[in-house]
């Protein structure tokens, strides 16, 4: 695999940073990555988007002040523990844990680039579940391949062909992809 310099691995050809959201969706649906990269917004009135927003806004209100926005990233919380920093990502369900894990790998990679060592934690309040995530050489290589995949999708002239997957039932773009 050809390696891009670390500081360029998360940059698109136009200089924009790949977002954590694109990383999440790249493990689920390539077409959604393409649509989002062009600022084509999903159905903002979709009840599942509302649910995700509600979980995010009402869970851990004492930690709202800990939300951090950086280029291409919106980190829900960073906690300081005796063992070090913990980057937390709040999710409404563990159904797409692989996508959430990849998104958290991205955040850990990016903040490591800034000189901050941390581990990650996916927090799923509805399920009272926490999943610890650590970036290592193996999953960093997987992340680099995912970033390359995103770059390839974004440079396509047309969106990838719509392919029905179980996620489509819950997707806020479903009418865009499946309307006649």
C-alpha cells in the first residue's frame, strides 16, 4: 500500500479534512459517503436522525462542556482519568459498532497527530454499554485503507450504484436512492 504522509492521510484532494461522519458511513454505505461529500443533505425530518440527536443532547448533560470541535471532527467528550485521556463517542445503538469503532480510530489517530495520546470509549446510554477502543498498528493500517477508500469514492463523477442493504431501511437518504 502506498503511504501518504501522516499529515495528508486525512485530507481530500481539495484540502478539506475527511470527517468522522464520512469515516462512519464508509463502513456502511459508499453511496452515502459520496452524497455527504457533496453536501447533499439527508431528510432532516427523518425520525431516526431526531432520535440520534436526542440521545446525543440528553445523555451525559454534565459533559456537554467537554464537546470539542476540530477540523473534520466533533468529539463528544474527552475525559481525564488517572490512566490518561479517554475520547468518548456517544451512540444511540450498538448495531453499527464496527462503524463507530472506525470513527473512533479516526479521532484517536487525528489527536495522536496533534501529540495527544488517548484511548477511546464508545458509550451507548440506551443499552448501558461501554466499548473500549485502542488504536494500534493493525487497526491504524485498517483506518488508512478506509481513508483511501473514502478518497476514491469522493473523486468519483457519479455516486456509486445504489445497492440495497439492511441499513437502507433506517437511512435518511432512502428516498433519494429508492424513489422512482
